[in-house]
């Protein structure tokens, strides 16, 4: 998947000589906006995200984009998805009828809702396990919640269990966020979403809007109705099925936002406080979050004996749901593929680097400068990576020291 973010004042999209001409908005009077030109049949963008203040989009440009299978997503000032223009949807009416029948069947609806929540629990554990490698204060146990989930037979009950896990999850997630971000949790004491008053929640809201747009694209391509979900209640103004499909994939946004925080990539100038004291992303901040989420969506995992990006896996899972609803699949599973992520800079590795003497390091064939650089990284709070050769030697040294002890 490839996203193109358009921001600022005076965005312009029009057709000239059969080519699509895009001009970004202005951020200042001195800086010239970026311009893009795309030739017919050579468009490599999947989704154009508009987060700008003003601009023009001609009807001819809309036709051009739709015919090239490009989605247009327009975000509100607070980073939430306002609307989206999608390529032509699948015309298989049987798929929608099957979806409606499944929604009306309480047993089927609860079964599918559980599948979404089980996957969300699984990926929540993945995120917290990842954080715990670097932040040992994080503690969690969802075993009681999983047991409650298995015993619950109503949508209301399922939402209650899901809310309990979300409360635990965000409380632990907050332990890994530096104090200057003023992030306490995602939910208040009544387990309701907190308004975008801090930087982390602003970034999460924006990232989830990008994910929602990607879910809508997948739903549209397989011919399902985005307003009829199974876990989330049907509402004419809500994309309930998109919210359902987000649940197994929210972890991607969570990890992307955390990555930005831990790297120290976000600056104070990337945010702006409104007159109502809400916080929102400035164009520079929106670009950083867009690029990071896009990068994580394009990470790969093995599924069906092939390597797929996570955006492709989202589409495959949506297609599997449609096939299950029309009876072409006997079961549907949102937990697979598993997401495996191990930190190269966990607490054990950091301590190992700090314990190695320069003499020992030189005996392993490395320079003093390399170890000095590694020790500086190990002392810092920022993430770092190690090449395969260095990791291998560190493991050898660790085993040798353990044998002596």
C-alpha cells in the first residue's frame, strides 16, 4: 500500500493532457508546494489522504482517480475520517444478502463478533509483550477475560469484556510513554474514549482514521456493506463493519505511534492547540504519522505460504469473511497470521553491551569505536538495531560468560 498525503492551503488536483496533476497546499508564503504528475495507467498510489484546509478537486480528476482504482480519503480537522471516495464496488448482491442474514441471526452474529475480539486480544498481547522487553514495569494477564469471553453469549456482554481488556491494555501501554506526552490512558474511568487532548491520543486517532479508510477499501472491493457490522451496532452514520475489521489490525497503528514516540520523532511544532483546547496535528505531524503507519502496514508476514504486506492481509481477511458469509468457507479466523516481533534493544541486550569490556570486544574482532557507539545507544532511552554479525557475537559472548559463572 502507498499513501499520498495532501495538506496545507490551496491543494489542487486536475487533469491536463490525460495526466493527473497534483499540487500540495501551501504551509507558508516562502516555501513552494510539492507537485506531482501521474501518467495514465502508471499510478502507483493506492489512497490519497486529504488533510488540508482548502483546495480544488475537479470532476475530471475524480473520474481519473476512480478509473485508476485510487481511493480519496478526506480527514476532518481532528484527524477523523470525514468521508471517502472509493473505486467501483463488487456487484455481487448475494454477498450483501448473506451479510444481512448473518447480522439478523443472533448466534452467527455473536460467533463472528467473538472472532474479532479474540484477534484483538491476541494482538494486544503481542504489543504488550513487545513493550515489556524494554519496559519491565508492564504487567498484564488476560486469562480471566478470555474465559469470560468464551462464556458470554450476547453482543452487550462481549462489548463489556472487550472494554475491560481495553482498560487494562491502555493502562499498561501508558507506562511506556514518556511523561512529557501527558498520556494517562485511552479511556476514562467510565471506559469511554478520551477526547484528543494529548499528543498520543491525537496520533492514535489520526492513525485509526487511516486504518478505517483501508478497511473501507477492502470492504468495498469484496462487495460487503460497511454499515452492517457484527460487533459494533449498526448506525447510519457509522461504518460499523470497518470498525469490526479494525480490531484485529489496530495493533499496527499502536506500534507505529509508539515507534514515533520512542524515536523522539515528533516535535512540539507538529501539534497545535485549538480555541476549544483540543489538540490536532499540524501538516508536519500528519506527514510523520502517515509515513510511519504506511511503513508498518507494508511490513510483511507469512500467510498461506507466501509473504504478504499487512495491508494485503487485511484485504485477504475481508475476502475470507465474505466467502464465509456466502458459504464458500467453513470457518473464518482473524488471529492468523501471528505477528512476531522481538526487540534487538531489550533490557538484557542493553545490559550485555554495557558489561562488555573494550578488551573483550577487541578479542572478538571489533573496534573500540563500534563498542563505544553501542554503549552510548545502550545508555540512551532511544531504540536501536544491531546487524546480524554483531548479534551473533554478542550471543556467543553471553554463552561464554554464562558457562564461566
